[in-house]
């Protein structure tokens, strides 16, 4: 099984080898989300209302994903750092702690969600008609909370061990299964929006089964639930995991709050139709965010591993390559503004896109140019900081 060598492989090869499979996986995941919404929108007579119902459930799905990242994205870098140090036992403990907290959190979220789904959806702006579609969709989706969290939250631990292709495969399994099952359940079995929810949880369960099988049977470090004795001594690890994952958790949580506020306002102004439009806009926004997320997830194991191994030159080179990717991404956004200025002749639009282009270029140079002068590219020296020796 092909594996990325974080220690001896070339920096460019490592980043591309980790980021490209992740990018493909994220595009497939995004594709099946979009196709899922296309199928729902085409349900005869109730498509628009049903799509709006999915939009009402979207903030809850984002909150579940936020908890996945709290434990997954919080634990995976610590896991990689300890692998870089050669402390396999500690790395295993961190992975098992993340897995155990994820499973427990998934059960708690399922119980809370099922007990309060109806009032939450009303609070989010569901109309009486919209609630009749959003409620069954949400109740079915919540059954798959634990598999969903395992599939999403434990995947970074596969990538952290260098198995980027296997990490991509776990997402591909769910995406392909959903693409096949959606039309079968929605139109073939005439289950409508309930069929979409059933197809989603089956797909997530298949992904979770593959992730668990791989981490249990195929990977170098095996996953398992913590024992009672281990729970008493893993408090520090749990605190570090939550501390590191809290930034991404808060970002996604605030994103969910923004979506809730938008849906609530749109519900009062235009009803289910406006919420459906907002759901489509959210899908388009995800297309823009996907490459950035793929680069983050792909490069994180490389940076963390070399940090733990105290390979300062490889760490700074990795950081420099990563910032170059961001640099190109910001420039692409800026050139999109130039093209938009050429196509649209309105003075106000021209001004707005020129400002966007200027800001993207400014951001790109402010981030990338100082990074080019990071020490460690042409020389290596030893220094001590916070009682740690770097070379």
C-alpha cells in the first residue's frame, strides 16, 4: 500500500501527494452534496419546499461537523507530532482519546437532537409546511450521527500516517454510494426527502466502516476505545486535543449561527423559496472553499510530523511551499475580478471588483513575501527555544 514518507521524501512531492488525493476526495464529497440537493429539488410538486427543508437542517449538520473537527483536527496534529518524535505509544493514546470522545459526543448529539429537533427547526425559521419535510429528514439524519463523525473525524488520522490515497478512498466510497442510492430511494422507492436522508446515512455508514476497518486492521497504529483505567489518566491529552481543535470548531460554529440567522430572516421575507435559494448559494460557496480546505488537511500531517521530529529546515520549506499555494489561490481570485470587470461594464461593479483584485494581491504579497525570508533555507543552525532544541 502506497505511503508518503514524511521524513525523507521531497517537500513538494509530500505536499502534492497528500493534498491532491484530499482535493479529489473533497470535490467528490462536494459533488454528491450538490447532486443530493439537485435530486431533492426535482421531487415532483414539493421540490422547492423540500430543498428549503434541507437548508433548514444544514446548520445542524455544520454543528455536527464542527464537533468532528474539534476532536479530529484537534487530535491529528498532536498524533503526527508524536509520530515525528518517535513516541508511537503517545500517538496511539491521542488517537484513541480522540476516537472515544468522538463516539461519546456523537451519542450525546444524537439524543439531544432527537429530543429537541422540532423546536430547534422552528427556531431556525421553519414554516409549518417546511417543518413537515425538515423534521423527518433531520430525525433520520441524526441516526447516522456517530458514523458521520467517525467517517469525517477519524479520516485525518489515516492521512497523518501517510495513507493519503486510502483517506481519499474513504470519502469516495460514501460519495459514490450516495450518488447511486439517492435516485433509488427518492424516486425509485418514492420515499422523497426521507429517501435522501436514508441514502445519506447509509453512505456515511459505509465510509465509517471503511475508516474503522483501515485504522483497526491496516494502519501502523491501531484504533480502539479507551478502557476505564485509561480514561482517568488521559485528561491532559483530552484537554490538548480540545484546545487545538477549538479554533476550527468556533469558526464552523459561527458559520452555523450565520446560516441560522440568514434562514430566519429569509423565512420571514420570502418563505421556503428564499431559503431554497440560500441553500443553493451555500453549495456554490463550498466550491470556493474546497481547495483551501484540501491544502490545509493535506499539509497538516507534514508540518506536524517535521515539527515533532525537530527537522527545522523541512518544516520551514513545507511552510514556504504551502504559502506559495495560498499565494496562487489569492491571485486566482484577483484575476477572476479582472475578468469580471471586463465582462461587466457597470461602473459600480467595476469599482467593486477592482477593490477585490487589489485586496487579493495585497493579501498575497503580505503573506508570501515575508515567508520567503524565513530562516533555514540555505543554512542550518541549532538554537534553543522553550527548552526545545531545533536544527
